[in-house]
C-alpha cells in the first residue's frame, strides 16, 4: 500500500510540474498574489482630494483650514467659489466652506458654522472624512472656548481653572495601523484556498477528461490509495506555499510572528483537509477541467467573502453572521491573525482548531465516499 501511494505521488508531482501552466499556478501565482494584494489592498485613508471655499479671507479662516488639513487625511487640491459644482465635476471628494463673517463671529463669541461637503460614493472614505472634520472642529471649538474663559478671568483678576481630560490611546498589536499587517495573514489563507482547491479539482478532473480514470478502475489499486496518492502531493505543496507566503509577508511587509509556529502549522494542516476535500468533491461532480475550475470558484467566492478577509464579520448583517460558522476559511483567518499578531497559543485557539478538524474530517469524508462510489 505504501509503495502504491508513493508511486502515485511521484507520478502526480511529475504531471503537475511537467505542465508549465500548473507550475505557475502552484508556485508563481501565490507569490504574485501576496505581493500585489499586500500593496494594493490598502485600507489606510489619506490624501483625500479637498477643495476649499474660503469666503471670509481672514487670518482666522486660513488658520482653521490649515489646521484641518494638517494631518494629511485631507489634501488641498483646489480653491473654489462654487462648492457644489466642484464636487459634481469630480474635481474633489470634500469641500470645506468657511462662511463670510467667520472671524467676526469668533471674535464676538457668537455661534458660527463651518460646512463640510462630502462625496458619499465611497462610504468608508466619507466616514473617515466626517470623523476627521468633526474631531478637529470640536477641538478647535474647545480651544476657542478656553481662550475666551481665560480672557474673561484675566479681566476680572481671577486665576483661570477648569477640569481637563487628557486622552492617551495605546494601540496593541499594530501600533502604526498599517494595512498589510492586517491583510497579509488573510491573504495567506486565501492563497492556500485557491491553490489547493482548484488544483486538486483540476488534477482529478483531468483523469476523467483524458480517459485514464477507466484504466485506473481496472487496476488492483484501492480507491483510497489512489485518492491519497493524488491529494498528498498538493497537501505538501500547500504547506510549502503557505510557508513561503508567510515568509514573504514577514520579511517584505514586516508582519510580526508573535505566536507559536507549531500552532500555525497545525491550523494549516487542518485547513488543508477542508480545501483538499472541497477539491475532491468538486472533481467528482465535474467531467472536465473547465467544469472543475468553475465549480471551485463557485465555492471560493462565498468562502472568501464570508471569512472576514476584507470586512470584519461583526460588521456583516446579523442574519448572515451565523453562516460564517460554516466556513472553514473564517477559522484559519482567525488562527493566522491571532497567532501572528497577538501571540495566541493552543489554549486561545482551541475552538478554531477543533472547528477546522470537524469540517476537514466531514468534507474529506464525504468527498472520499463519493470518489469511492465512482471508482467502484
């Protein structure tokens, strides 16, 4: 039995790397994906195109605008006298309007308003813009109020005093809030999913398409031996690819490795049981390699979207959140992020590991039964 498995594995390795297209999918594609996605998927919002409509033209209005644009979240790209028109033409995503008489009202202590027009097409960028503007304008209003209280106290010969609260945030795990540190672990999970599921489905469907599966059916080799010989090579390739992707992420994007590599490796092994099982199951349904690819992507897209890869699961609608518990990609993403960034150990990740083991055993078991039925 061992000799037969090794023989099938050797044949599968030769078959995989003989086809240049398959070699590219197995080796080059994961590296390209992690590099491109690491740089391209940038959740940091900065340099938002901002037009300024300063209708007051005073030192106070210029000071207000300069302070609002100081942290580079908003970038001044134009001066305009037509606030609505510049946004309609797509020349700016934000327009800051300082009304005429702003400096006079501030000096008199009268209520005044500053208008911020925001393009809501991109909801994330719009929300960041609103938060930035509101935070700065609130601080500016507080500064002006304190200055007037101090001035009034000085006129009365009193010592000004009022309670103040100082906020000192401390950010754990990703102090600089860099997007690649958050994204690269999830990219590793998605890369493994694509490589192992699609390639496994294609490899087994190729036997059907070429007609060699009938020859295998008349050999004394048991279906289980054939299945192990055809899936173990892709499991080994998946582990190698996963290690390479994590190595690239830690060295190129400075992703920390705070947890145990043994726990992360165990999570990958259990995860590969699910991805290989899906690949085998798809191959038992498909008759051609094209059908296998389409069937694999039919599973891939919902699995990626419901994994928390881009959008946190907590932000998804409540009715869809329970469905994420049926998605093995969710658990490996949590294992990689917690293990790499937070230093989580086996005790912290036992639920995710058990869930992957259950999913892997179930999916791989169902795929094996269906494969044996077709081979008998």
